[in-house]
C-alpha cells in the first residue's frame, strides 16, 4: 500500500524536529480527539564524514482522546557535514495511510 503525502497537522501521529546542542531531535508524537489505533514506522538515514547510519523503528499506538504521547524520540548529529532525512509512515486501522518527510534542510538555525 502506498501512503499519501499530505498536510499532517490534523493527523493523529506526526513527526517534528527541534534543534538541540549539536544535534537534531526527531519526535514522533500522537494526539487525537477520538480513540484511534495506528501502525507507524520511522526510517531515518544520516550521513556524515564518518559514514552512513540507518535507524528503523515501528510500533502500534492506541491513542486516547486528550492524552498526547511521545512515541519515538531520536537524536541525529547536526555537525557541519551532517545530512539526514526521515520518513514517517502511519496507517490508521480505520483510515488511509499517510507519510511525512523531514530532513536536515528543514531545520532553521
């Protein structure tokens, strides 16, 4: 099944980034105004002077109304030669799959 790439601001599971000292912190967060169950996968590839690293995490979230949760917290190097990209794919049990992509280019200094 191919996931749609769409505006994820209203979706129950989202990927965000924040700058922390020397790194980018990726957060996969879940929040919903109704009970929902989703399968989620996060693929992250990072490249730097030292080589390439790939991380893959997946799981099932059972979100409850009004109870936001952090599903994944992952930090990647953000040095001068570092480059990374992340893709989150979410498949709600009662809806259409969607995906979200972020990269080092999405961080603002």
